């Protein structure tokens, strides 16, 4: 999976229009980023990459780029 595909998956997960997320967006500024979205992100990463994101690492994420950094081993540039 590449960056564009991962961002598209995040758009879909967060019920945003395709192409909304580009990377620098602040998570606090995304209305649909809530506790359910956090769980959905963990599930998405597990499903797509068979990897578990540590809760403490996810709690430090402030931007969409931070989320990408958490899965950088699995997402091509």
C-alpha cells in the first residue's frame, strides 16, 4: 500500500470526501476523529498490515502525518 492509498483508506474510515486528507491536517480539527475513530484506525492497521499500533504511540499522534509515521514500515512513499 502506498501513501495515497492509505490516505484514501483513512478518508473512507473517517467518512470524509475522497482526497480530503493530505497529511498535515491536525487530528483535533477533524470532526470525525474521536475515540471510535481511534479504534477504527487500530483495526485498519491490523487488517491491512497485521500490525498492532501501541496505544501510547497513537496517543502522541497530533496530525495525519503522525498516523502515517506509525505505519511507515508498511506504507510506501
